[in-house]
């Protein structure tokens, strides 16, 4: 096995860039969305490392939400890509890849938000109970 030179690395990067230039615009937009979701998760991890993880459940919720959104977007990219014939899902006619993505993201966010709403109502109820007790 020979040693890798910088020319080999440059050739690899050049071939990747030229192959990505032929990618459709819709897939590039999805790639940008995935990159943003991963970037947001990384920013949250860096912030936690600098400031601390006092509300750890909030940190965990934010990072997992970003990663979950990125995973769902990658699934959308796989289904939208015309070259991926083997990854096409046999689904009902009215379900397109975009509507499946929107439905999955909505369900993910609802299950992420419901515990927060329950916590707010519980805390409000406890405060009202404490205030009304004589």
C-alpha cells in the first residue's frame, strides 16, 4: 500500500466537488438544511461545554431535536433523489416524500413540546395551590 500524497487528496476533493456540482438544486437545499441542523446541535454542545449543563434536560432536548431533524431530512433526501431506486418506499399515492417529512417533523416537535407544556401547567398549579393555602 503506497503513501497518500497531497496530489491524491486534491484529486479526491476535486472529483467530489465536480460530482456535487451535478447534484440537483433541491438536493443541495436539503443538504444545506441538514448542515444547519447539525451546526445548531454543535453550537448547543459548545455552549454547554462553556457555560455548563444546569438545565440538562433542555440541553438534551435541543440537541436531540436538531439531530432528529437532520436524520429526517436525510431520509427525505434519500427518497427525493432520483438515482436511489432501491430506497423508494411503496406508499399510498397521496403520501409524497415531502408530506411524510412534514408529518414526521410535526410529530417529533409535538412530542418534544407536550412535556414542556405539562411542566408549565404543573408548576402554575403548584404555585396557585401554595398561594391559596392559608
